[in-house]
C-alpha cells in the first residue's frame, strides 16, 4: 500500500513538472507577471538578507573571537567569519529568506476574502 502511494506521489510530481515545463514554452506568455514576481521574491528580500547576514556575522564573530583569543589568534576572526559566511552560511540564509518570501507571496495571493 505504501509503495502504491509513493508511486502515485511520484507520478503526480512528474505530471506537474511536465505541465510546468510545457506552460513555459506555450503561449500566452505572462512576461509582466513574471517580472513582478521576480522583483517581489528576488529584489524585495535584499533588505531582509542584509539584516540576517549582519546578525549572523556578528554572532559568529563573537563566538569565533572568544575561542581564538584563548590561543592568541583573534586577528584571524574576521577572515574566518568572512569565509564561513560566503561559503556555508550565506547561501543557506539567503535560501531561507527567499523561501520565506516566496511562501508569503504565494500564501497571500491564494487567500481571497
């Protein structure tokens, strides 16, 4: 029974994916709506991304410099924090902010009172 449900879920996913891909290449093209959604979901979250990155950087600097001070290496704290934010934490934080923004956007548009 669980295998049947899993296969049905995969089938629904593939049908939705195919339908989405076909809608991208068939008219009518909704260029204006696409640009509005890209602006709202992409450019609209820059302010939130700035604040999230700032506070994550401050917390990470505080924790890293406290540990590096024990070894006399606290001059390396900014470099370590910069590398860790750019490589590891930054993409995750931006993805979370984008997902939150997209969920808020789709959730707000689906409710009609």
